[in-house]
C-alpha cells in the first residue's frame, strides 16, 4: 500500500487525536499494562496542535475514494535535539493500517527530510513487545534504557562513498 506524508495542519488535530487514540489503545495487544492509555497528550486535540507548532508533524495519508484528499491513518512527529541529531517523538498508525508498510515508509520519509542528520534517536516503552523489532528493522540499534523504556539510535555513516 502506498502512503503519503503531508504536513499536519491545525484542522487535522481532532482527526489525528482520534487516530492516535485508537493506535495507542491497541497497544494492550502488545504488552501495555492497561487497556486504554498512551503517551502524554496522545488523545488530546490541543496537544496535537502544540506538537504541530513545536516539532515537525506529518500526517500519514492513504487514498480513499470516499474522502477527497485521502484518509488520515497516522502521524509521525520529530524534532532536532542537537547539531545533526534529531529525535522521533512519536509515530502512530491506525490499527486497520498497521503491518502494511505505513510505519516503515514514515520512518524512511522522516529520515529523507533531513539528510544532514547523522544521529536519529527514539525511545519506546519496555513493555511494548512489538516496537523494538520494528525499530531494529528500520536500522535502529538499542543503546540503553531510561526509567520509562528502551532507547534506540540510528547513526548515519559519514564515510559514504560517492563513486
């Protein structure tokens, strides 16, 4: 399935909050300690708009003949943390669209937006039985732990040949 990535707009906040809510609530199937819940602000329209202002926030869209402009099926949010170092804040995909390539395509899209970045980092909850394998598949390596989860990094090789 082909997904496209468009800058999220304030008008998308409510839809993104609902998609995020469904995505994070489905984590109960992957080790979440409770049936409903997610990271701070995951289901709050206002928090979605705050992220649009403070970070790079893209909606994941798939064509839908019933919706002009397509259907929003997820989001990816990232920001700089230091020179040539960016952090993935959050990625989420609506459950009916999971395991169809949206996440991997979103990660590749994110990295393509900043070819100057040499280090990408992210964290994922310790209890999540799904995301560590996904991030490893995307080229990330586990580098440690913090109080809430597992830390991953992807370092971009600076010595790429141009032959």
